[in-house]
């Protein structure tokens, strides 16, 4: 993985010293809170309901074991013993004391990490595929390009004060696992008929108040021009993006207002002046950065380990985990392992300091000392020998990270919501726990197959609810209380789509019953082995809407049924199989 050079160290160390003086001046009242606010935000420090929250940048989701141990140290020393992994592959600590933040950032700097540009109207953390470098369907490893973009965008003087925050994602495989369609700029690696590498470029995607799937601005951009072309996109946005209304300031609003053809024309006009300038990438520069991402010392191993196959037949729990949490690796005899941070009863994406230490140890023993953070708030060990899978599973299970639910209903994506965030209208974490408890039956979960349930506490949509197969979002109602809108049919990946709201909102207590009714329609209508999203696309939203609203949902009944959902009633809920023809 990438290692800091002398410039990186200098930048981060000087930023820590600068910030330490800013905190000193704030604590002595030399700076007002209004004056201090933009300074702390530049370092990823937010004021939330109970305390400050610090967001740490995890570039393209790649973490070393030493960095994970530092996270554990920070959780113990500066927080309340845990941290929260986000949908943008970052890590947040929610109980930070202002006076301790300079020391915290100094500790982070010792393992080449920081909070720079995790907030503010700038280019945020560059994200990528959590299986980058090991995926069987990978065209090329996108991490060198992600690192080049990170270096280019860090403290870029022209783009330090954009109309609004800006997010870039890059995917290097045939399957999009970086959600590029809902980013301000999305890059997907392509190889043309001549074998040349380039990028399909999407622009103007995003969720929040105006969810939009990005528009294609370039169908094949030669890799040498990726920086200059992005720079031209940024320049057009920086010049013409709205600054008078923060709700209409994202690039997606500008692209929609101009139309993609006119936006492309303006970008191409700007690009003509810099296309072959000093920002053009060279083979030498690409190779320099790519050298940090060389393959580890893989061994020559049999394609399938007999011990794994034998244990799989003996142990159903291991077999379930193998099915859901273990992914194919491009090297024979190795596997990619997803460690679930979605154990029932725990806030999705949370990891304790003890778990962080355990994961770091596991990375050293099983995966060449590296880890990945996923967009879906789990962790990945990317280079595990198949012969180590049984031992790894036992250890992960002992520490609450082996729930065999990756991609299933209880693998819920969830923001911190109103328990922490000052922007949220409703709680996300307690609702996610309630839903997970109600449907905590592995046989049922495996039977209904892959369903993405995404949940956000407000319109900012940090939980990516708009692209969940089922999306839940907290809404503001004048009569108070906690209310949620529900959507179906959203998706990320190659067939990205924005979900459609099914109707009026529901209160907190009604929500588990709403999910129950949506699943009942799916099970009733699906063809054999048909996934939830495919059923929605085939029959449309109307059957779901009609059944959910057919009879009132009694809040007290919904609570009484909590943890006793329809999955406990096989007589009333037989999974039906329909023929496709």
C-alpha cells in the first residue's frame, strides 16, 4: 500500500502544528466559534449533539494493520471505546473532546493518516472498490489512479473553496462496486479493442435532496488525460456552480440545468487548453505510484483446499459464512473475506477497540497486514489462504464479526442518525437494530436472498437510502415525532437506479411492520430464485404500495410483534415459487 514520502509527512505534520495553535486560540477565546468553525472543518472535526465528531480519511478504503491498531488506540484514549465506519470508507469517532484533538491528530500522523478534506467544500476522500487488486473480474487495479487523484486533489489551491463538497469514485472491474453512478464524478476503467486503458466518465450523480444518477460525459477517456479532464470538469463547476443556495450548489444541479451536452461542450472547451499540458500523466509517473501496490508474496496453492470442503459439510454455520462472506480471489488457493460489522443488536458499521485490535492481528496473520473498508460498512481481509479460512472464521465468530449476512436483509447500511447528528430528523441506529432483531433468522434470510436495506436519518442521505433496494429516510414533519419515508427499487452497481417513494411516511414503531409487508409481497410474487430487486423491476411499485397501505399499521401491534415477525410463523408465510414461463 502507499507510503508517505517526505512531502506527505511535511504536509500532515505542519497541518497538525497549525491546527494545534488554532485550538489553543479557540480555547482562550482569541477565536470565536464562528471563526473557528471553518478551521476545524478543514481537519474533519464536526460539532454534533453530544460532542465533537472527528472523521478520519481512509484513502480508497485501504488500511494497514498498524493504522487499525491506531484506530483502536484512539477509540480507547479519546473516544468511548469504539468507532463508526462510513459509506465513504472513512472512520468516525463521535465522542471527541476539543482540547484533545491536536494530540489525536498527532497520533494519527505517526501512522500516515489524517482528517484533512473529510469535510468542507473541497474534493473529499477518493473512494474505490474494496476488492481492488484481488477481484477476479478486475480489468486493472484502480488504486494507483486513486492515489494519483488523492495527491492531485490534496490542498489543490484552485479547488479549496468549491460551491459545495465534491466526491469522486473510481472502479477498476467489470462490476461496479464503487457506486460511481451516485458520485459527483464517477470513473470506470475500460479496455478498448486495441487493448488500451481508459475511463468511462460519469458526472453529476448524487443522492441527498435531489437524487440523480450520473450522466456519461465521456465514453472513453485515455488514462493519460484523467487529471486534466477532471480538472476541466472541476473548473467549469467552480466557475458556474451556484453559491447563493447551498441546496442547489452541487454539480448535479449545474449539469441538470445546463444539460449534459452543453456541460460537455464547456468542459471540452476548457480541456482543449490543458489537454496535453503538464497535468498529462506519463508512464513513468503511473509506474512510480503503481510500485506501491505490487502483489504480496503469494504462494502456489491448490485451487480448492480439501480441509475447507470437509469442514463445510460438517458445520452448517461455517458453510453459511462461506457462502455469504467469502468471495473469489484472482489467485488460486486464496480468498477474499468480508468481516461483518452487522451483528444483530450492534449499530451497523460500529467496531469496538477490541475488535479493531483483533482485526489488525488477523490482518497480520492471514492477509499480509492489510485491510479494506467497504462502502457497506464492513471490513475486508483481501488475501486469505483458503487453508486459513476455518481458523479465521472461528476467531471472527468469537469477536462478533462472522455474521453470515453479507448482502442479506440484516446487512443494513445505516448512518448515525438523530442519536448523534444535528442534521438528522429521526433515529437510524435504533430502527436498524429493531428491524435486524425482527428478521434475525438465517434460514429465512438465506431463502429470500440478497436485499439491500439502506437507512438515513435525514435528506443528506449519508446511508445511501436512494440506491437501496429498500430505502428508509427520516423526514421532517411539523407535528414532531420521528417519521420515515420508504422507497423501493433503488440500486447501485452496473444497473444503478434511484428508488421510488411508495407513499406517505410512517412513524418509528410502524417501520418493522412496513418492511414485513414489503417482504410479503416479494415472497408472494417472485419467480423461483428471483431476487427482490428483479421482482420490483418486473412488477413495479404498485403491488408493494397497495399491500403496505391496505390496512392501518397499529403501532402497538408492531411493537408487540418485534422479534416475533412472520418468519416465526411458517404456517402463515410459506415461500412460494413461481415459474418464469
